[in-house]
C-alpha cells in the first residue's frame, strides 16, 4: 500500500477554496451590522454593541480559554492586548453609532480610508498615492452636501476609520504573538471596557428571550464568523491576493444595505463607492 493511500484526508478547512472563506467573511462582515440596525428599534445602539462584543467574548473564551495566554504573556504583550481590547470597544461603539445615522455603504467606504492611508505611509510609492487619492475622492463624493446635516454621523464614521488603523497595527502584533488566543483575550478586555456604557442599554435584551437571541445572532454574524473565516483565508492566500479581494467589501456593504435595509444608493453614491473600491484594489501594503 502506497503512502498516498495511507495518508489521512486533508481537513475540511484545507479542501474548501480560500476564496470561499473570504466571500463568507465579506457577506457576514456587513450582514451582522445590517441586522444590528434593525435591532436599534428595540435596543439602544450601545446596548447592541455590547451584545455583539459580549457574544464574541463568550464564544472565544469557551473555545480558546484565553486566560492561559494572559498568564504566560510578558508585561509588554499584556499592554498590547489591553490596547487592542480598548480599540475594539471604541471601534465597535463608533461603528454602530455611525450606522445608526448614515447608510451602511457610506460608513463601510469611509472605513477603508485608514488602511489605505496606512499603506501609503508604510510604502511610499506612486501607486499608493494614486490609490489614496482615488479613495479620498470617493469618500468626498459620499460625504459632500450631506455633511452639514449628519456632522455627528460622519465624525463617528471617520473616528471608526482611525480606530480601524489602530486595530490593524495592534492586530498584527497580537497575531504574531498569540493568534486567535490573543484576539480572545482582547475581546474580553473590550467587554470590560464597553460594559460601563453598554450594559445598561443592553438590559432590555437580557430580559427578553427574542431580543437576546437576536443580539447573540448579531454578535456571531458580526465578529465570530468573519474573524474565523478571515484567518482561514489569510492562512492560504498571498497577502496581495487578500488585499485585492478587500476591494469587494464596499460593494458588499452597498448590496447588504439594499437587500436588508432598503438603503438604495444614488448614482453619486455608487460612483464614490466605485472610487473607494478602485483605491483598495490598487494599493499595496509594505511587507513585514
């Protein structure tokens, strides 16, 4: 009997094309927040954000037992994990407060200004300057005219974009040191950080089984499924291929906004989203 015949079959995660994991992640990345918008009618925005983080923290804690990583981490690593937890709490809060005021596609497009700007700083090239210019032009089209009426919403969206940059920077450090276990630790930190302002608004959901189930569904769809699928895709896709596929996310946000929330973008919005997608597809990050 040959070694090929006696070899164990590849795990399911290895047999599934990595592009499929990315597509699943892309859909759930905005499907969860779209469902959260529907939940805002029954639960306050920060309460829904708390439910999202609490659900993810519980799932990751039961799966990864992150306290073991915390015990063996150095003081410097613990500070990084704490910082990531604080960023996750603030980023989720700003994102949900923004999508409560603005179309999901607009907030999703603005979110990409940060990573493209970070790439332009890390790798100073003409290509990245053009990419950043395209993305900035797209965001300008999305925000022009309406900025005066939704100033707070846009301020929160841009704050979310800045926090997303911090998440990328800290996330790479945590991934190198602890992987998913590090994310699990940070999610517990995020739960502690957001509880003072989010637990109170979430109480109506904690006493209503239907609302609690909806909140748990938002948490799993928003944080657990996308994060796990991203890891499975990134493990097998070259960084350049993964970065190129990210250009689909603004279109995904627009599509989910139409299908779930009935937020039909105008021609101007579609042009702005297209420019952001072009910027995301064109940019290249510096190699670690």
